[in-house]
């Protein structure tokens, strides 16, 4: 078995840039540095209002990752503009997230049963374009089964509940995720995870869930990079994901 892959979300760098205007700090150059230092993947989450990562950023980062041979993961709500963007840039992975345009950040997984008509159409198109699909979900078994029935390639487990419960009882907080990951695997789904994973809680989560293929980390990574530097932060996060 290989080490769980680490994909760094560079959205927060664009947020800092946009707060001031201008070009600095540059998420494209951050992606370039991460690729040079051996990151497994780069993630972006463009929103319709482009309040952090812009569509121009996404196109430029796609070129950087393609040249470096690094996986590019584009996540977001499958509106018209998003679908046009992923058709143009052709990332290796598309992670569909149910957050509406006005949401501050992702705060729930898909209702794969109630939204099956939309998701079925979108997944069919994503697969026709040759991209791997992932659906952002909670730990509800019936909704993971819904993702499998729709033909998704992977699910990304929304880990906010784990992160918030970690300090109180880490085993209890992680248990629903371990069960969900195991069941997803029995259904033929790959398992990713993301949201509020950090240097404190990541290693325990990874050790407990052998089915885990990839984690996507943004806010915590950029926060740590402010103190450690991006290169050292990458090394520390990678060290949390040991080879089984």
C-alpha cells in the first residue's frame, strides 16, 4: 500500500491576495513551488463570484500542474460556469461540492438521494470528459450508497465533525468515518477526505482509516505555512501520512 496522497488547496493564498488587490501573494507561484517540492496534488475551489481563486488562476495552475506531472483537483458546485471551466482545463479529478454560491465555506455533504437527478447528469458528463469524479459526502451510509449507485469514482468525507470532536474523544470522533470508509470501499468507491484536518489530528485519522487515498488540506496548511514557511509545512503534513 502507498502513502495517502496529500493535495494542497491554494485558495487561501488567493484570498490574501484579493484582500489587498494586486498580484501578491500569487497562488500560481505557490502551486509551482509546491510542485517543485514534491506535493502529490494541488486543489482549487473556484466560486462563481471568484472571491478567492479566479478562473484565470485555475487555467494558469492547470498549466503548472500539467508541466510538473502533478494531479490537479478542481472542486465546486456544478453550475454552468464551473462545468465550462472544468471542460476547458481538464483536471485529473473533479470534486463536486453542494455549497451554494453565497456559502462562506463547504459545510455539508451531498444528499445523493434527493439530488440524484442533477448528480447523475453531471457525473455522466465528467466521465465523458475523462476525469475522475468525487462526491463530497458525510458519513451517512445510505448517502454513500447513493454515491455508488450514481457511479461516482470516489467520495470525499467531510471531516469537520471529526476535527471538532478530536480533542474530546478522538476514537469516538473518528469511528463514523472509519465505518463509512470501509463501507465505501466495499461498494467500489475510492475514499478521500477533507475539511479542518491539521497537524494535530491528521496522523491519527490516517492511521485509523487504511482505505484513505487522498486528503485535501487548505486553511490549516496555509495557516501553518505563515509560521513555518510553505516548504517546511509541506514536509510536516507529508510526514503525517506515513506508508502503511
